[in-house]
């Protein structure tokens, strides 16, 4: 019974289909060997080949991976803890990191930063910083600094890099209003900002698959009701709705609860897109031959869905998720920026940008805008990754 | 066509009712209300008369159950066009909103025109010259535009304008023109300030419209009818303008539906940064201060406008493409 039905396969179409998929091995495309490889390859293998051809998507996935690694190891990567402040260095400008030191013996590798000479401008009542080339603060790799617990579990006090003397000022990306190191804070923000996208997507995925699946599988009245709800939610302008809900979060909530509150609010809208995707997949697949065959064979409903239908649209869902994450990140950033999202002491990119809200602070300290760089990088790379996944999700199409 | 419009209009009614319920729920969500704040101020020795408190409580039934409050609010709007009183500003909500809605609308409309003027030709260009240098260039710009949060762009533009052009940034008017009646000089002054918000609000929309236009047109360009027309010796320009662009325009029109609400809601964040005298910042402030009738009216109004915007674009689409009416 298991022999392939060769006579049913039109050899011509087979060849023409394989011709589009160039297997990336050294063998010349179209050669018999590689053709066979394509025919033998499973669905996921074909997707991977197709995905690999998408250059931007490959770059995007590398950057995304890198950013999530940063998010994982923030305590180790950040030279200073996020809350450490130094009133002497408010709005200190970024220092350049010098890698090589010129001495009488010649040039050698010894990273250092110059110190600051601080004078107080009596008129503007603010500190004026000048780079003081007479002071050198050496910077080392894997230095001992403030103790921390990595991911809240592993205690250590080693930091990837930092000043050798703990008290030395090192502000590679400048300092903020309270003299806190921007670099460390941006690194700390990575964890919150990137995870809020993930958590939010998981929440909306749950709702989206459940409701979209119900809607697509049963059709009829259930479908009608759920579709109306989705249309309604999409009809409301999102930002006012978010703002209304976010403003309703009590000010005395602990940070963690605010975090989940915000994620919940974001996924309240986010699930509708996923639900639509799932529904259309279900609808188009319900009448596919293999699903009908499975049903006629007597598989239960759950088995039909989980064993046959879900695997065939899983790749589309993954692509949709990837494209939903950057939306969440941008939304969180906007809310926090307005001051109704996450609030200090929680550090996210949006919270950091909240400091740069008016032109006066931006004019005195343009480096306050720097948290925007990782936002753009993260959103871009996730978008590229999602685009590549979406194209690869259907390896048989063009 | 008429029945289609009528049916859509009837369907709109329950949606608006639900929206009014949601708006009301949202303004009721935070614990306490503005009166609690006011009472606290009273205890702290501020000048709020007991009579005023009493009057407000009485008028809005703030001591009554929720459905009574909702009914008073809604019946005021429907029967008398009275959106309630802003506690913080101590003025009718209607006046406050009217003051700003004109400028909001003007800004949205000019942004829409800007977006279309840019996205339309570029969309055609990149589709016709697929994989050319232009295509890559605009794809790149488009992605950056999509990935940059609006307020980021606003801050950067403000910084550039402030630093390198020495222009007074933020707001829609120079300080001399803020409180004077409309005149030509004031209009000119406004135009000088308008470009930053328009660019900021329009960039991400332009980016996504270019992508949509490109994708749609690419779908059409390889269809047999294009080849046929070309084989018959039609000039490339008139061929493009006459057939594929018209078909590709179809989904383009449907985006008006989401361009309009996005312009309304997206402008909140930008307007706060740029300090624009439009509805967004007022709404944010109202939400933060629990100025419930002002905030609620805003949400209600914006949502209704969104629904109307969607309806308008649907009607436009149905008028352009009769197939849509019957699906």
C-alpha cells in the first residue's frame, strides 16, 4: 500500500517544478543529482533552502539573534548596573574609546578613555564638559565591577568590559539627566523591549489560534460572531484605545504587573491579525483533499487539526508571528514614550526615549536619542526575517 | 449601489453603540474620578466651592449607578449635542474639541495628499523598473520609514531644524502668530511650520503605500492583457496608465480606509512631541488627568470618525469596482 503512485505523477510538471528550486550545493543547478535532492527533500528542507536565498532575511535573522543574545546577557554585557547615578556627570557627552596607546616604547594595544574636565556655566546653570587628555582611564575586558545575578540566577561580578578602576567615569554613549550611563541603560532596555514583543505575541497567538481556528473550522454563526468582533476591534483607532487602557493602569502597581498589563493591552489588538490569518488558512484547507481523506479515514477532529492541518500552515503562522513582534515593540515604545506605558525604574527603549521628549533636552544632549538606533535595528531585522519566512513558508509556490 | 450604502449605514449603528459603551468603560476604568481629585484638592485647602462639587455631582449623576451615568452622557450627546463639561478646563467639551478639530483635519488631509503625491509615482516607478537601482533605493527608504517610530523621526527633524536651520520648532505657529486671528501672514507662517509634521506623519504611510502599489502593479504587469496591448503596438506610457495602473489603484483606494484613522490616531504621539495645537495632546492630557467627559468624547469621536472613514473608502471602492458589492 505504501508504494508511491508513480504513474499519477506527471513527469513533466515535476521537472519544471524542481527547476525553480536551485539546491544550494556546489553541483550545477538542474543536474540530475541535485534534482534528486530536491525531490527527496522534505518540506522544512525546501523552506530552508528558499529562506537561505533571501539575503536580507539572513542578515535580519543574524541581527535578531544577536539582539536576543544581548537581551539574555544584559547584566554581563552592561558595564554598570542600570540604576547607578553620578551627579557630577549629568549630561556628560560620549567619550571616544581609544584602543591603542602611544607611549615612548611605541604603540601598543591598551584601551582607555580620557577623563572629563568639568566647569560650571554660571549663566546657563549647567555643567560644561571638556575632554581632559591629561587623565586616562584604562578599560579592560572581563573586569570586576558591581555584583549581579545573571538572569536572576547566577551570581557574578565580571563584566564584559569596563573601567579598571571602578570609580572612573566611562560614558561611551554619554550620560543622562542623572548621570547614568546610556550604554548600560540601552543594554538593559533590550531585555524589556524585546521580551515584551515575545510575551505579547505569545498571548495574541494563543487568542488568535483559538478564536481564528474556531472561526475557520466551524464557520457559520461562530464564524460570523468572531468576525464581527475582529472587525469591531480593528475599527477602533488603536492609539486612543491603548492610551485609554494604559492610562487606566493604576500608578501604584508594581513594575512587573504594569509590564504584563501593557503586554495584555497590546495583544488585545494584536490577536486579530493572527486570527484572520489562521481563519483563512483553515477555510482554504477545510476542503483540501488530504483533509477530507483524513476525515473519511475516521480520524477525530482534534487529530485532523493537530496532525494534518496545523503542520501545513505552521510556517505561515511563524511568519505572521515574526511580523507581529516588531509592531508590538513599536507600540510599547510609543506608549512608554508618552509616559503611559512602562514607567521608571523599569528600563525599556521607550522609557529611555521619554527623557528625550522635548527639544531642549535633545538640543543639550543629542545622545539621548540613541535608544532609537536599537529600536530601528530590531524592527528592521525582524521585518526582514518575517518577510523571508513568509516567502519561504510556501516552498512550492513561486 | 444605494441599497449597499444603506445596508452599510444600518450596520454602522450597532457598531457606534458598542463603541460608545467601550469609550464609557475606558473612562470608568481608572479608580476614582476627577471629583475625587477635586475633593482631595478641597481638603488641601484649594479654592473649590462645595456648591460647585454638588452641582457637578448632581448634573452627571456621579453618585448614581453606572448605567444612569452612561445614559445621562449619551442622551446629552444625542438629544442636545452636549458632550459634557471638561472638569479640568471648566468649559464645555464641545468647544474644546471644536477648537482643535479643524487643525487636526487640515493636517490629516494635507498629509494624505502628500502621501499620495509621493507614493503614487514612486510606486509605479519601482514596479516598472523592478530590481533597478531605484527599486532598491526606495525599498530601503521604505523599510527605514516603516521601522522608525514617528516620534523618533519628529525628534530628529526637530533637532536638525533647530541646529542647522535655526528655525523655531514645534507648534504650528511662530510665537507672534499663536493668538492672533486668521490672516494671510498667519497662513504663511503656518505653512512654514507644517512641513515637519507632514513629513513625520506621512513617512511610514508613504513607505507602506509604495510597497502596496509596487506589489499590486507587479501582479498586473505580467498578465496576458498587458502583453497583448504591447504586441498591438500601444505606447508604453499610455498602456501603463490605461490598464495596469487603474487595476492596481483599486486596493490603493481601499487603503484610504486605514490611512484616515491612522492619520487621526497616529498623530497623537507626533503631536505631543511637536507640540501641535491639535486634538492628540489634549486627549492625552485628558486621559492622564481623568478628565472623563473630555477623554471619553475624544475616544468616541475618533472611533466614529474611523468607522465613517472606513465606510467612505468602502463606498468609493464599490463605486470603482462593482465586483466588490456582491461579495
